[in-house]
């Protein structure tokens, strides 16, 4: 049978894994992709109006005539998924629509109440979607498939949660061809060597997932074998003429023994430059030295806040500032460039606390710094804290649940936040940490406006990384438009 995925704005590893599982089971898959003019982050709404491809995607969907339509949806993609589901329901009223991914997993009752969505998939979907496709193919829908909630005769059937997939090596390699034709990546691929994170930060979905899915006899943090990862990379390296790899694991540097085996095999068989994500407490000199030797050229490191007290009290991040400074020094010593990930505007965060984030970055002198405004993602501990302590009212929490307010123009949904200071730091931190100290007094006076915001984007990350991202976004935008233009004829 034919499954048609819809996605927007960037490549989705989740969809690539689902598509690979379906193809392995003998089904056909296709993707309708909306480049979205980068709007999830920057909201270029004018561009979006001119280059809106929604209607073209629906027309192409009608020609493809799928047996099942599927979305994989994070919170800020939900407004778009909801809009597309309505258009698709009108055009293809008899084709069932399923939505999986993070958002329906954390808010299943909310998402299933959408009149245009027929089913949702909670948690990991590879096994569930194959069972669903098999049953639709046979003409008798099985309404008891684990992880899937169905609408049937005005009732919702809520099936049990499956344990997390423990043997990740059994999964088919992600189907990257789906996104390749839309120009979503060129010479760099995103790869995951495992699933799950050992930490419990209060603003992150991982703590909720861990509570939901860590069942007896199953592990939350899982990793593929080194052989399996390297085999996948060999395939992609030949197929896509790769120049670089981005390992997208939440924290790459856990498990020293695994890293040791990985580095020796990767260096010998792949040998491409790569990037990983690290946690300051998982930056150990021996491990980082092995990674450099294998080709690691840069890392992203979450520091989030420069206030030790705030990190401990609100975020459950228990490292000291010295730990973070030592991690930065280790990275410099072994020769890895790094970009810090920061958040400002936490519930109740004072101006002085925000400035500590700036101060810590000034000490670290990273090669790039990304600063986000805190967003209370649904079902996280920090969203609950914001609600209970009057930083978020229930009307605004409803906005959060429907995925609104994740763009910068919305500022912050929280009350009593020094939002002006947060927006100012969002611009000056990336610029100031990269400029000579001499310019700082001048740069700190930069005003907040559309121009300075665009300028700061070019300072966000390491120059090479920024260059690749901008190049990929432009290619993705024009290639996708071309795909729809050619199909119209
Ligand atoms: S370390 Fe990162 S991925 Fe892990 S729980 Fe914290 S924020 Fe989430």
C-alpha cells in the first residue's frame, strides 16, 4: 500500500526511519515537502505568502492517491500539520490521516481531538506503522495496535504503549532519498547512533519520555553497535558524496568504551570531518582527544544559564561554572571548536541572572553562541512550574499546547519576565563573544531590530557551520519550489 508523508522546513530523521521500515515491509512511500522559507525560526511571512506550496502539495497528493497520510510532528510544527490535515481531509475525505512524533506523544488527548486527524501514534512508530499499513493493506483495520490511538464510531480507542525498541541495529537505515530530492541536505548527513538521554533537564521532553516509557526490563538510553553505524555511513558516503557528518544524538560522548571502538573504526572506514553534541559534564579530555583524532572538528555544548543557582533550582543541571569553564578549556586544548547553547527568560529569571549567562560566555570565548528565549514546552516540569507559580496563565498554556508562540516575534508567553533584556542578550551574546574585547562597550549598545537580528544570525554558529546551513536552506528552498513547478506541467 501507499503511505504519503508530509513535512515542512527541514529533514526529519523520524520520517526517514518510518519510511525505511515501511519499504522493508513491502509498502510504497512518498513525501510532500514544504520548504517553509525557514519560517519556524525566523518567520519570513512575506516570502511564505508568495511561495506557499500547500495547494500544490494537496494537488500532488490527489494524483498519488495514498492509502494513508502521515505526519511526524514536533510542537512548533503542529499549527502547520493541523492546517494541512484540514486541506487534505477536504481533498481526500476517505484517506485516513495519522500524526505521530513528539507533540501527539506528550499531548495525545489534545491532538486526537482534532476533527481532521483519524489516528495518532505515541512514542516510537517504526513497528506500529508497519502493523497499521499491513492491516489496512489486508482490508481489515486492526484497532488494537500498540502505540496507536484510533477514532472509531465517535469513540477513541487508546491502545497500550509498547516498550521502547531495544535493538536499534534491527532498524532499516533511514530513507534519506525522500528528502534528498527536495534539497534538504547536500554534502552533510544527520545520523543518530542512539536514542534517549541520561540527563533529566526540566525544560526538555526527555524527562517526560523517560517517565512514560522506561518500563521494567527496558533501557531508556540505547545505542547502536559501532559496526551498524559505520555500515550506514559507508552506504551514505558512497551514495551522496558526503563531505561531513553531523551526529544528532542528544549527548554523543557517553560510554567511553563505545567511543573508543567507534573512533578507531570511523577513522579507518569513513574518515570524514564530523560534529557532535556534548554536555559539559561529559567532556573528558581522553574522550575528546579520541574524537579529534577520528575527525571531530566542532561540537555544540549546552550551558543554558550562567547562574549556578538557577541551574540547580530550576533546571536540574548540577554542574558548577568551573565545570563548564574546564569543559571549554578542554575543548580548546584538544583543538575542537565549540558553540554554546544558551536560554534566557526562564520563569522568574532576573536581569542579573541573565547577565551571568553573558558573563560566562565572555569567559568561555566560544566560536559561536546560540541564545534562545525560554519556551515552556508542554508536559515538561518547567512548564508545570510556570503554571503553578503564575508565570504562565491557562489561556497562554493553551497556546503552547497548540504550538503557537514559538517564533521570536512572539517574545515570551511568560509573565513577569525581563523580556527586553532577554531579546537584547539574544542578539549581543553571539556577536560579542566573537569580537575582540575592545569593541564590547560599543557592541553592547546594539539595538534590537530586524536588521541586528539578521546580523546576529551570522554570528550564531561557527562560520563554516553557518555557511553550510545558509547554503542548505537556499538550495532546499529553490529545489522544492522547482519540484512543485515541474509537477504542475
Ligand atoms: S542534556 Fe539535553 S537532551 Fe538531555 S535532558 Fe538535558 S536538555 Fe534534554
